[in-house]
């Protein structure tokens, strides 16, 4: 089965555009959580120089 080069390029662009949009959406959803996270302001985190392992 032969596919024209331009058709294949259009399909690949569409796939990568959808993928990029999903990554962007995940970042936008995670950013407010990052801003409101109080983990970075805990005294034990600051005292350790930022290297702390938290077991949940």
C-alpha cells in the first residue's frame, strides 16, 4: 500500500499536535497544584537543603 509523502506528513503533524496539546494540558492542570503546594516550605525540607525523601 502506497501513501503519498504529503499525506503521511499531514498525518504525523496531526498526531504530534494532539500529543503536544495533551502535554500542554497536563502542565496547565499541574501548575496550580505546584503553586499551592506547601511541601517546599516545610522546615525539615529547608533544613535538609532541599534533599528529603517523603514516604507516603
